[in-house]
C-alpha cells in the first residue's frame, strides 16, 4: 500500500489504456482484445508498409475455466478491417493467407483447430474448436508474416493499407461469442519529421554557464533514423555552446565552444530517438540579460554519402548522392534555459508523484499495514551562479507545525560546503542538518550565519547545488500537504515546495450533543463512527482507539459494531472507559466501527459550555515517544534520544513513563447548556439564530423546523412560537406548558421555573418578578413569546438584531 493515492491514480491510468469495448459483455468476461505494437506509418509509404511491423491483435481468454470442459466446444469469431484489406488475388488465395496469420497458444492445453470461412477483402470468420484454457492467446498477425502470396508472388505481410495519406488509420474489430469490440486502431499514417523536447528548463545567471536541467530528446514522428542523419542545433541570440560531447546515439561533427550552432550525426541505424544527456550539453548565457529565454531549434539535414563516410569510414558508396532514408525537417523551437539574476532556487522534480504518508504512525508504520518509507520528494537548493547564496546571513528551511524529520539523506552536494563551528571545510552532510534542526527547535532547519562556505570564496567558479530527501512523520492531528519553505535575511522573498502529503489512517465522525446535567449518568444521544482509510489498513493487535472528554468520564457500557460488509473484528480496549482494539484486519472493504450506547458521568459542578472529544491511539503514542528525531539535541527527557514528546513538552517520570497524549477529533462534542439542578447559577449558553418569516431556527449546530415562523410584533419585538422554545433550549416539550384557563406559559429549565402571562409585561423566575418589554401573544390560535424577555429570564445578555437579514440572535458570540 506504499504511496496509496499515487498508486490508485497510476492503476486507474493503466486500466484506461485498454478500451472498455474490448471486454466481452455476455454475463462474464470471456476474452480481452488488444492491439500489440500498433504501427506508425510514414506518409506515401508503399503498399507493403506493414511488412516490417510487429503489429498483431491478441485475444486473451478469461473464461473462468468454462472452456476447458468441452472437447468439442466451438467458438465463432468475425474479424473486420477498416482502412486495410487482406492480400490475395481472390477469396480462395485470401483464405489460404489468412490461415497463416491466425494462431492459438493454448499453453499446456490440448490443441485447438482454427477454420477460416466467409472470406472477403476486409473480413473473415474463424471457428475455433477444442478446449481453451484460461490465459490462452489467439493471435492475428497484422504486420510481418511469412508464407503470404499474391498471384503466387511471396509477400512479407498479409495486410495492405488502402491509403497512406497523412492522418489515415487502419482498424480491426471482432464480434463473436467470446468477445465483441469496437474498432481497434493498429496503424496510423503520420507525417515525417522530428520534434525536440526537454522536460525542465534550466536557469542560468547573466554571463554564466549551465548544463541542461533534463536530457534533450530528438524524436522521429514516424519510422527510424538512418546512420548519418544530420541535425543542426541552433541557439537563439545571445547564447552560445560551451560544451557538447559525443553521445551513445550521435557524434558531434562541428566545432562547439563559442558557437551558436552545432551539427551532430546519428551513429547507427534503428533509432527513433536521439538522447543528449543533461550534463553533456552546456550553454553559455554570454550577453543575455535576465528574463531572456534560450531557445533551441533542431533542424534535420540530409547528408551525402561522402559526408557520412568522412565520419564513419566505408558506410556508404563514396559519392555525392544523398543518403537514402534521410530527410529534411525543422522541429518547433524548445526553450532549454532561462536567464535569471543571481538567485538561489528551491525546487523538486515536478514529474515525480508527491508521496502520500499516513500521519500518527512512526517510520516503521506501527499500527498499520502500509509499507511506505515516509521519504519526501528530493529537494534541491541551487545557485544560479557561483556566490549567489549569501552565506553571511542565516538560512531557514521551515516545515508545517506537527511535521517532524527523523532522517536526512544528502543525495547531491556539488560545491556545497560548510565550516561548522569553525571546523575545516567539508561537504555538506547529515550532521550539518542535525545541527540546523536543533537550532530550529526541531520544527525546521535554521542554518546559522556562515554555516555554508561561499563557492566564490573557495576559488570554485561554479554554482552550488545541494539535494536531499527528508524522512517525515506527523502528529495524529496533521493532514494535508507538507510545504517546505526556504527563507532568511538573505532572500528577497520566501520560496516553498510541496514535498509530501499526509493523510490520516482513520476518520472520526461525531455530532455535537447538547446536554443538560439532570442525572449523574448522562446518555449521549448520538453515535461515534470511526472509519478506516482503506481496506486492510488497521493492523491486527496494534491499532487501537481510546476516547476521552475532559472533566467527564465515559461509562463502560458502550457498544462497538463493525459494519456488516467488512470482516474487521474488534474488542473493547482494556483499561479504558470508551475504546476498542483491532483483533482481525479487514480485507475486501474498508471498515467502519460504530460506537453506540455511550453515556457519561458528569459532575454536577461542571461549568456550562463546549467540551471536545479527544482520541489517543497506541501507534500515535508510540510515534510521539519512541521515534527519534534527526537532531543533535541531547537534552531530552529520556537519555539516548530526542523525541517528538520532548518537542511538544509531554511530561515524563520514571514510574509512569510518558503521559498520555490525546488529540481532538470533534470540537464541542458535548455542549453543556445548563448546569445541574443543584446549581443556582444555571444559565443558557447555546447560540440560537432566528430568521424572521422562515419556518426554521438554528439552535447550536441543528436546524429546527417550525410549523409557523417567528414574526415581528407591532411594537417591534421578535416573537417565537412557544413549541419552538423547547427545541431551542434542548428540553422536552413537556417542560413548556400552556394553561388556557390562566393564559400562562410555564417553562421548566434546569433549576429555573419561568412563567409569563398573556397581557402582563412581567416575567417570573423562581417567584421573582422581572419587568418585560412585551407580553405573550396569541396569533392564529398559536402562543408566541417575546424572544428578548425569554433571553432575560435565561440570563442571556447577548441578543442582537440584523435588520438587513431580519435575523435575531441569542448568544451570538458563542461558536455553537
């Protein structure tokens, strides 16, 4: 499961290469059809253009063994060409030729006979008789073939293309009981010519030189180059070649240094691509100014036999004829370098996939079955010219909070040297990074002033290039991209690159629970669901989950249920009030574990407000307290190592070892909206939003439907339907009473008894009378309470009105 997301994306790409229509659709897969080595054909090629191609159609049997049980089984297939036809003077000769194109490889199975019938110029039927084993391959040659004749004249291919005009395609389709396909392209006519490509543009300072950043490729659009094919390489103005050496595929046949054009010659037949290695070509910026791009134009030139013989003695007849098979063409110009000021750049290879690593586990991946090495992309710090790095100033490499480095691997240190702590100059190594990590408090690397030695101070007229990889771990709460930032006093602006991505091996789904402390054991009305990131990820006997809510204690009566589609098995975690341990890994499907029947012991002295749900896992604890960091620090709590636990100041004692470290997985899991009945200062803390005229209100995180909306009274007060009050307060409907005879509303909320009488501008709280701004109103047979006076009775002073949105809010400063 290494680099999980990158692998999934790669697998999806591979699958997409096979046309979906190439799979049988008769209840189960019976065969898969695909073209092998599809051919690129040069324009105006002769009719035998397929004679040197290895192109073929393959049908691979995948019948779940159903064909290996019938000795007389017959399978009929019809093959149809488009844009091509079979060779033969008539259908009889074609039938003989086609029989030589089709074959069956049945592995160690019995022989399978093939009979050809219903032959035409562009189609035929084949009847296969016998027991076909799974993985048997039925092949139809579409390129080179032997024994083929046309009017008794031998041919080297059984297929003739109808047209070799640019853009024309030849296809084949199959229809039968084993497989039915759409048209599968096996040949396409392309224009002769070349293209030049380089994957990354190099950077070079003014009047400096640079090698190519990536190899340069010169590719034939179709066909192959012949020995002696010439190419002129021309640089745009203000640039010159400083170096170009012979390569595996070519020979340099003109002078190089100081020239803006160099000629090379292909040194062998059979190549469709010429590769110039990055270090084999060096460009001189000469008089080019910052911002100028160096463009390379590649021109194919036809040489004479005499010219080729001068370089490769005796290759061709010694005359002035042009070499057969060579051609002339000019590729689109490609940018190979760009002039920059004296700068230092931070980069990664953009062609490499960003590694995906699981957070909350150590490098050994204790607790999960993933085998990733926790290694980042290779990072490169590079000067545009010698001396561009200002070594007199500090240099910082910062990581996100919660991400830590356990190892540094220096992969390149060209002209990168340090004089650490006054020692003699040495190439940058891992110890330099350890010291810098210590100076950065293990949250990043801080290279002190004059840590590095300037290249121009070492009589080295060449730029510095330093490459390295970091081994990373992340705290359980960290997910997302890891961006490494290069900064310091010597840089005009910070640079950053993404070097890795962390994902969690689990997700926790939980809702806010508005609770009244009416009883010592309080039931949590919602479930907690823990989901596995991918199937088989949680490791047996290692992965566990231990939950906690501060100032409260879980009762040990929770129920743990694994979804029925998963074969994961768990058991309650010993020594905890709410938690479970994996006892059997999932296989076919990622698991989800539902924790229900949760109840809390809540002290009656607990304050109103929100309390988070926290989680600790054994893998997370092991990572924090046992994974050594890449640091020179020696002042850790435990001798012999410096750990993340030291960085985040976890407590340690020799008896109890490291303290338990929990991370929040749901903020405000418990929202205490009243204190216990025995608390005199019970107050209402939940945020309530009332959009006037809408048939809903929002209480905390919950949207509550109303049968009638709130409205604004003639006196300008927001009036709430009385039954909505119960839901907003989180109490039972039975605790909001209406006495028709006395026209009195009574609310039982925690310790408080609140009454209001229609027609009277007072509110009574536990017998104490408080002046009210409005009175209870009866409208359309419904009872409404003034929201402002209700807030006063609840001890709420934070009540606001937004005229633009016509919205009234209680406790607007509360998050929930």
